[in-house]
C-alpha cells in the first residue's frame, strides 16, 4: 500500500530541509528520503568539516608567518588524528539531530535510494510514496572521468575523513576542491601534486589574483601542473601510480592517495527520471524559471541537483525558499543570484562577487578597474601575509559596482559587503562614504574603490 504525502523531498541537505520545514509549517504532510546519513553534503562532507580543517591550517600558517615578529617557542605542527577527532565532533551529531528535527515537526523519514515509479510516485526500499509534489534536492556527485582505474580515486568526503594524512597526495583537477585541500594537506606536511587538464586554475576567479594564489601555493611546495591529462590510475602495493600526458611528454607520478577534484554534477542518474516523465539535458534537469520540471509539473528541484545557480550552500537555501513558495502559492517567484559571493578557502582565502573583468568586457560595459597588491597594507602586513590583493570593477556613469575580487586576510568576510552592495544597488560612492570599524578588513574598502 502506498503512503500519501503533499510533498516528498529527495535529500536531507540544506535545500531539502529548508523546503521540507517550510511546507510542513504550512500544514502539508511531508516526507524526506536519503540513502546517506541525514544532513547533506555541507554539514557532513563539505563546507563545515572542510572549514574546521582550514582553521587548523590558518592557525599554523599565522604562527609560522609571525615567528621572529613576536612569536617564538617550539615549531608548530598539525596533529592529524586530533584534528579529525575535532572535526568529527561537528559532523557525527548531525544525522541524529536532523532525524530528531524532522520527527519533532512531524516529517516522516525514509532511508534508501529513491526511484520514480511514475509521474507522482517514488519507490524507496520497497515502499511506494505517492505525492502531490516531489522535490529533487539530492545534491551532487563527482563527475565521471572515464579513465582506467577511476575506481581508485578518493572523493572529497574520503579526504575529509582520513584517519591518517598520506605523505604523497595527487589531486586530479584544479578547481575549488584542489585549491582548498592542497593548502590544508601541504601545511600538514604532505607532498601535493595538482594535475589540471586545462591551462588555468580556478577559471571562475580573477586570473590576476589566481596568479597570487599560485605563487603562494608554490612556496608551500605544491606542484601545480597544467595541461596534464590523467590517462590511468594503477594500484601499486599500498600506493598508486598516476599516468599523465602533458606538453613535455608522458610521466608517471607515485602517490599514496589520489583525490578526484575535477568537478561535480547533479546526483540524478539513479532516480529513473524517465519513469517519472522528468526530462533532462545532458547531466542537468530541464527546469523552467520557477525551478519546476518542464515535462512534469509535479516535480521541482533545488540546490546542486537543480544546477541553476552557483553550487553554494546559501544558494541551496535560496532555491529552497523559492521552490517552497511556488509549491505552496503557485508559480510566482524566480531565483535571483545577483551578488552571490563565492570563496575558495585556501590560506589566505580567494573571493569574488559579480562580474569578472572578461565578463564585463563581453557585455560591452564601460567600467573602471582598480587593481593592486596589498601585502604592504596594514591589514596584511600586521599578520605578515605577503599574498594579498584586490580588483574592483565600477561602471562609468552609474558608479555601480560590477565586480569585486579579493585575496588575503579576511577576504572571505569583506567580500560579503561587496555582495550586499551589488545585490542592493549601492554605488561605489555610497560604499566609500560608509564608516567602518578600524582597523578591520572592511576599513580597506574605500581604498579599493
């Protein structure tokens, strides 16, 4: 016999939970489904545990930078086992708390892989769930690389749960995951190689500031190789051999751990979308402007599974609020991703919001660019950080802030002020006239404009 609900949500991460709680608060009957521990990527396998590890790397880095400048004593080091225990103090309680939270609100929970039976029903572990609406908020998974030995690659969740840090680590791909994990691992004592098939790292970020990040990475001993295509990964005893081709020929790299860092795609393949009449294009769902399936009006999507906006936790929450409103009240709201900041939590962090310089040129906008290294500014010099800089784009005539790009101390916080300005339509002059606490990272903003 089928169980009937107003809404069944596939996933238990940020997007899933926000939508489920909102619809339940409106009086709907709601169920959530997940084949993994409840909590989703951010809380269990992504941003939250990663930032715990980054915190240790930041602390270690600052102590090392300030040695001889008032800081002395023994040589600091990361105790990986203690760090993992600290990280797990954040992640291990999450599934139980999420389960309790659902139960407290009267939301039913099901464990297992969800698959469409028809346009308005799912099958989970032999149970049929009938629904007025179905929300796909299943998150994302590593993209399939199609190389021999791909099964030997660890994923980001594996890295974030290592009991011991391997001595030699290879990261396949040069995006967020590689940038962040390499800075953690290198500061903890590992020898790190990054294999990037393309000619640029972190293409979503300003290339001038990425160059500063790469210079910093080189000082840590991180070996960043561009134009490096991985051909195969072989298991060799307790380690691995990674076969690579590049402009200078073929090479083989020995590693104790090989990590997939080459991008992620919506986790929708196991859902049997065809049975539900849910169309897709390539690896993405075909959605309308209201986050609704174009072929099955019963189905909506949010977060990484929707792949409409940047793959960020705040975007997942934003999507969920939009989708919940549209399911409850009818299709009226559309997502707005204007002024969404994005941060690479390397040490120091790299951040952006708004347009890249090349994007502004492609739109034929007229704008002024301010760009400089800021390692000599007080905010960087007081912590002996030599990797710091900014670039801002301001439209001529309107004084609209088109884009802001930062690297250095507190970049991950200061970028939010630029994001607020872009989203709220504040001008460069209005930001320059603001009075910020001093000395803080935000007090540098006027000088960047």
